[in-house]
């Protein structure tokens, strides 16, 4: 192994070269035809790569074959757009910086991408892998206070490790096979996670409506049967809903947490998730005695993450952001209602929505929500079962999340090690290599 001047690849095999990418590939970019001319965007057949086409694919290595948008030949002829040939490698240099893709057919793209068409000494599959291995480098090259961009002069100066062509092909073959195996494991874990969430939700929903208990028709559209001795009441009959003050405070770097819709997750409130804070004066103005959340309250998100409830089991002071409300009751089990609210169907929430985009549930309609009400002792017992199921599900979910993180880290480490020659792909097992890297 010999040292290099590359920050992300400190050594490479002695028979490899390190060369400017522009020595072995032709660099280009794209352009957006005039959006005001319909004829450039109607009856189109030329695929036109945009950032979502690339980001929604994640880290897969297979070539891009279809795009969401297309442009016309007239649009191509009257703009600086370029039809890039098959196997061109594209890198997003603005917005979602660092996402890369290899195209499987001729395509045009936007000016948000830089493109490289590999010459005879460079395998385009290997080039894509090198760009993936440089994942941490792209942020270092980005500039801008609001919108980060990698400027073309910096991209023109990129240098890459260059093994002999046949070795590039062996590396690409090996990594395509091994990353596909890791990708399958990730999909299985993600599927397992989705099934776990659905199973937990259905179990808690069954507890909430007394599924399996002797029941009678309820006459309610959403809760069709109700156990004997239970009732169904609008939320306003047993609970009080208090909205936040509709005023935007001055946020500070540290202070009293402000819980906004995006901070509310199902279950128990996690104040560490709050990403906004207010100073003491704003806190006491926003959180007057009526609106100040307390232990045993429910914090409910009615915008953005619509319909999520969190139980307050802390005495730490915090306040509520806009479109978050506080739900209280003097005689009902709040933990029970928390779990009930988190099982309310999308269809029922849609019946309560205001606006055309399902963006918000207002207080008046929330108060009409049908709530199953067991006797108080049963509520407490059911709430404990719900809480135990939620905690157990959350523990397994965290375990799966850790597994997915490890798989992603091993995948990235495997790519970086292979394209820098840290092992011989001719004799390596991807499993053994990744275990060695992460040990």
C-alpha cells in the first residue's frame, strides 16, 4: 500500500494510480428548458433527471431507467440541456448534495447535477462506487449560508483512485452482489418493523374498543360494537381541550422547551425531542395557568403530524407551540385516552378535518370525536396493558433501528474499503470483510 493525498483514501495498492477524474471522464451538467413554454413540456419522450428521481432510490446501485418528468425535443433544441449517453454518472451538487446515480438509457438532467461520461480507462459502475465512497467529502466541498452548493471548480479538481480496468470491473461485480445482499436484509428488517407497528396498533385498538368482550351494536359509524357496561361519548363530555396561544415567541438556543407538532410522538412525551426553546419571559406569557401542561395531561398534535397524542409523565416545565393542544380530565384515565387517540383511524380523522389537504384538525371538531369509555377501574387496567404493549413494541423497534443503522454503516464501509483497495475482492467474502471493518 502507498500513501495518497486523498483525505478519504489515505492509502491504495502500489499498482493503482490516483488521477484527476477529468483525465478519465468527460464532465458535463444539465439545464432546465423554459417552464413558461408548454411545448417544451407536453407530449415529451426525453427522460429528464431531477433530484427526487435520485433521492427516492436511496443507495441502490442499479441504473436509473425512468424519470418523473420528461422534456420534448423542441425543449432540448431551444435550451442548454444535453442528452447524456447511457452509463453517464450523475451527482447532485445542490439541494440533496452527494446523491449519485448511473443512468441506464440516454437522459437529460437539470443544472443541479454534474455529470461524468467515463472514458476507456474507467468503468462507470466503479466511478459510481467511488462517488458513494466519497460521501463525507461532499459536505466538506459545499458552500452557502442557506442553500448549499458544490461549485464546478471544486468538482473539476476531484481526484480518484484508479485500479486497472479489469480490477475495477471485479470490484464493481463484487460490490453489486454484496450490497444487494445487504439491501435485501434491510428490506426484510424494514418489513419486520412495519409489521410490528401494525401488530401493536391493532392490539391496542382491540383493547380500546373491547374486542372479544360481550358486546352490543353501538350505532356509531367508527365503533360498531361496544362492550356491555361501556359507553361511547364525544370527547367534550369527559375531557377539556385547551389550545396554545397563537403567537410566535422569540426562540433562543437554550431555555424552556416548546413542544411543536413535529415533536409529538405516540406514547409518552419526550422533551428531549423538542427543537425550540423560549426564554423565561416568553415561557410565562405563553404558558399561563390554563395553558401550562402538567403531569397527567395529554399533548395532542393537530397539524403536520396530525392525530398523534403523547402522555405527560414529567414535572419538567415546558410550553406548547402552535397547533398543539392540551387535553385534561378530572376523572378519566389520561393514559387510556392517549392510546385511544393514537388508534383513531385515518378515515375518522379525515371526517374531522378542515381544509382540503388534511393539514389540520380544529378544536371544535376534535371535541366531537367518539371515545369508548369503560368504567374507571377498567380504564386504568386497560391503560396498563396498552402501555406495556407500547413499551415492548418500542423496545423491539429500537433494536431494529440499530440493526438498520449497522447494516447501512457496514454497506458504506464495504464500498469505501473496496474502492480503495483495502482487500482483494477476488478472494473476499462481503460478510467477513464488513465484520473486519467494524470490529
